[in-house]
C-alpha cells in the first residue's frame, strides 16, 4: 500500500514584537512649543480660561501676563467690547481701558456743572464723546424750525469752575432736518438741510411749483 506524506508547519497565533522604549514616540507637551506658538494657541482661550492658566504654573503665568492677555481679561471684567482703532497696539489699548475704569471709579455723581445757553434752542440735540450740540431756533416762542446748531466742548469736573464755555455756532439760513456727531471717529458734524426754491426761469412762477432740495454739510468740530 502506498501512502501520502503530509507536511506540518508550526504557526503561532500571536506574535510579540519588542520595541525599544527609547525609540517610541512620546506625547507632545504644550511646553515643547516655542513661546510665540504657545501665545498664539492661548489666544483662542476665553478670558476665564486665561485666568485659570495664570494660576497653573510660572511659565503660563509669564505668558498670560502679556499686555494682550491682560487686555482681553480686562475687557471681560469691564464688560466692554473692543471698539478701538484697529492699528492701536494692545499696550495702548490696555492703558486706555485701565484709565477709563479708573475714571469710572472716581466719578462723583453728586457733582454737576451748569452750562449757560445764550441762544434760542430748538428740539434738535446730540450728546456724545464730551461734546454737546443743540439746535438753534429762529425765536424763543417756537422751537421750529431749526436753522442752525451750536456746540460746546464739555469740561472735566476737576477744572469746570475755572473754564469759560464757548459755544461755536453754524447758521445755515434754512431748515435743518437732522444733525449727527462723529467726534471720536472723524471729529466731524454732519448736517442735513432742506430748502425750497422756485423755477424762476419760468414766467409767472407759482409757489406750488417750488422744488424741495436736501443738502448735507460736513464740518470739523475744531474748524
């Protein structure tokens, strides 16, 4: 009888691979990055997390003590938004914000300043950024129409007693529809006026055919 030979091969279901621990990749820590990159990463944190990082270790305390982080934290404490000029450095932003908070802390609400109004006032008015603007009326009996405006720079309470208030006036000799101030942004007053004119080139011009035209005047506050 002839037989058939069967070859067998030993196989192991599991193979153990030994790796040198010194060659295995280790986790990357935040402190492995350069300080500039760490600062860029930390800027994504909300202000409350920045305060938490300040209390973690000396390295994060030094990084988060930069004027940029201090400004973000101070904005959160003051409950304000970043509405300053885009080109302003964070050191200057922080100085302005801290000065603002100091002024609020020292503000005395019981002190007042009386400003005389030596003209006929209309119903137009605007108050912003240390400037008060009032419309000028034709007479005292009626606040309409407004034919101009006057404005004055408001003083600080500390030197208000020794300061003379000088009203600057603009008379347009026509009806003023609206006035807007942009003192902080552009140091400017924008005035919208309306006037009525007849078509004088026509014979027997009728007032009912008069045209109404609006004009915008732009003036500097200091001019």
